[in-house]
């Protein structure tokens, strides 16, 4: 980010080792236009390379995390226009973030907003949160992972109903069906995300990175392939100073001081 972003607010040290990115198009309910997504990708890349950051939170505001993509940018486009714009390459860049990302969600998380939540690693929601993939209502379908990540999270039956009818689900329904981590009162949703981020930031950064990589790999491999991948990452951590520090601290009954090396 060579200049100050227009549609996101980035706080690299919102809390020690925790960065906060706030989506900031409140009049449009944080609709995800091309510029916002580019700014988000660039911010995540910078934070991913910042050794002082160990966990990243993405949030919106109380009314909306993000109420969808910016339909005005797409309404008049042809298939070839969309192919050339290649908006999903930005999403591919976001997906490459190595550090854990928590979505702190209140209000609407719809369409691209729901897909952005699911691109994150964990979701903390307020009681007012609504999740949905309503693209079918405007003659299209999810295109940024909605049919894939939602199905893997909640199963075929509910995903099919949400995608084919545009039905929204509440925070409680999302929790019951495995889409999110927890539900808290609206005034606490960001604090709860920070609390979770602090727990993660207290761990070995390199251990967290390889553990996240291994969990995500489970979606793209057979069990046997996943176990081989997991085992290699497990062995790799024995080359780290953090492994020595963590195990020595355990033996010595003290709190470890992880450095990410």
C-alpha cells in the first residue's frame, strides 16, 4: 500500500502482536468493490510479512461485516469482461495469507461478505449476525468460494438450501451447523475476537503457521496424504528455536517465550 487505503482502516498493532483491518464503506454496508478487495489483499500481504504481527482480525461494523459484492460494478459486464477483470485473482492472493485470520462479524455477512468470512480461519459473530449466499436472487451464483467452502463447513443439505434459495441463517444456526466459532452479544463481538487472537498470538508463530497450513491441507487431500503432510510439518518444527523453548519451558514449569524462530 503505497498510499493510505480508501475503503479499509488498518491498525497494525491494535493490540500487541494483533493487527486489525476494518472494512470501511459504511454507506454501502461494506459492499466489496474491486478497490476494497485490492486494498485488503495488499494490507494482508504487508501484515503477513511483519514479524511483529502474529494474528489478524478483519471486521466491519455493527450493522454489516459486508453485505455482498458491489453489484453496480458487475451489472453491465459480459462474460469476457468478467474474465478479463479477473476479480477472483485478488481472492487467491488473500487466501495465501500465512498468518491466522479471524473474522469478527456483526450484522450482514452476505454473498461476497459470507465468502470473505469463510476465507478467514475462524469466525466470531455477534447475536445479530446473518450469513447467506443470496446470489441466486439476482440470477447468478456464488463465485468466490461460496458453493465450496459453505458445503465443506455446513454439509450438502444446508449449503444447497442456502445457495439455491438465498436463505439467510442466524448466528445461532451458523454456530449449530459448524460455520462459526462462537456467538456473543453485539457489544462484545470485537472484544471476543481480540481475546481469541491473544490466545493464538501467545503461541509459537512458526508452530501456528505450520499448524494452519496442515489444517487447510485437510480440505485438499486424502486422509493418508494429509497425515504425511502433517507429519512433515511436525518434524520440521524440531528445527525451530520455539520448539526447544516450548518443551524446555514445559519441563521447567514456566511460561515459554516464543520468538518465531
